[in-house]
């Protein structure tokens, strides 16, 4: 396997970076952080129509472009660098991936074209009040009857759950864990936005009361689908974290070159040099972990994917948090203020660190998968 980026992939990075530079600058990030929706609908549609980002890795038969995970990882890395808000992660890394993995051709044909076209915002509702990302954490129940399936229970910490047009819900049925689709206008569905540390990534509490749902695939067979979806999402999140960390280092280095103290730019001080060098080491290691996960996804070996995903999420979560914190330290007092963007990256880093499970949880997964 070629472990380098092609010219086309490098060009994709340039195009995405240019687009996000225009539409996800600091003023846009701050404006959308205060917006309950969290994203600009016009920009969202342009992402789909002009760049095809929502359908980049969706097969052509479902309205997508049919590219692979490496290309998708490049987009997520640039999204992390620009602190892209809105439902891109929820729609692409979680919902679209779950649909691609479930054994339901009709559901893919019905639901994926809307996602690829940018007309459907989707998410995956998995975690509950316990905040667990494993099979035992799923307690919401689904019951089947003559009029179809019904859901009763609560999901929380659902990414963009209050604004999604489509919710894919993990539920417990008599045969095991199943995946069901719920439309935003379904009866008995109540969605409440949650206060979040990172205002650029919205979450919601979703309550189901005898809510009608559509079973995806075969009843009781969804956990392997969800497990693989979470592995893919972990790698894509790692790529996003690597991008965010790189942006934080760029900000730190840029400030160190212009801030003068005691008659010298602070970048000439040994302590600042060492801190920036340590940040660079963290970032390059994080990139290696994230890229390793992307190439594992591309190769398609399930065992390798499971290991690479746990490793990438463990390392990149901690690396982004450390680099974002060091960026604040380099900036000194100004880095702690609301007016400076350093805190935006730190909040994204801390929220991403627990979004799909803590680093300790992923270390445990890694040890289990390695047989340690």
C-alpha cells in the first residue's frame, strides 16, 4: 500500500482549506457558536453542491462521489484546523457510516442520497445517561407490533440531535441490539439542546415515547455495525484532532515571532523554543496515528481497523488537549481571554477527548484487541 498522498489528494486538501478559510474563519465560528443551529444552511448546501463533501465517501449509486477514507480523512483534518461547526461529523462520520455498514440495501437507497446532496442532516443516537459507548450502555427499548416498531426511552449527548432531520437510534430489542431510523417529525419525539463546553459542537437529549421507527437490517444484529461505525468515526475524529492541534501550533509559533518581552521576541527564549518543539513532536505523532487509521480503513482489514482506531483516538485526544493548552501558555494572559481564539481550540480539544469515549476507554479497547 502507498502510504503517501497523491497529487489529487493534495489538491483536495488545498481546495477544502481555501473553502473553509472563506466560510469558517474565526468570526464565522464565533457567530455559529452562538446560533442554536450551529451551522450556516447556505454554506452547508454549498459544501454539498460545489465540493461534494457530505457525499465524498458515499458510493456513486447512492448519489455520492465514491472516494475513500483517506480523502474523507483529509477533509476532517482541514475541518479540525478551521474549527468547522455544524453537523458534518454527526452526518458523515456517524450516520452515513452506519447506513453504509448496515445490511439494508433499501434503507441505503432511500436515505443516503439525501445525505450526499446536503438536504438531510443526520445523526446517530447511541449514548444514554450513563455516557457509555459500549453495548451494555444501550437500554432504550424497541418493540415490534402490527403497526411497526416503537421506541421508548432516552438518548443523550446526541451530536446535533436537536436539529437532525434523521436520527439513527441504537435500541435493545428481544433479539439484541438493533438499529432503527426515526424522522424528525415523528410522534412522541422530544429533543432538548444541551449546554456544552464546546459551543461549536452541539448536543441534545432526545426522548422517545412510543415513537414510530423503521428497523434497519435484521433485528438484533446491529452491534457489529455500530462497533465498526464507532471505529471509523474514531479515526475521522483523530484526523480532525490532528488538524486542530496543527492550527494551535501555528498560532503559538506566529505569536512567539511577534511578541516582544525584555527587548526580545519571546520565540528566542529557550523555554518557548522547547515548548513549541514539544508541540510539534506531539502533532507529528498524532498525524501518524490518524493517517495510520485512515490507511487501515482503506485496506479494510477489520482486526487492523479495530486496533488502529483505538490507538489513533487514544493518542490524538491527548495530543490535541496538550497542544491546545500549550498554545494558551505561549500566549500568556491574552490566551485566557474570550477575545482570543486559543480558548476555542482548547474547548474543542477537551470536548473531543470524551466525544467517543475517554482515552482510558480507548486504551482498554486497544489492550483487549491486542489480547493484553
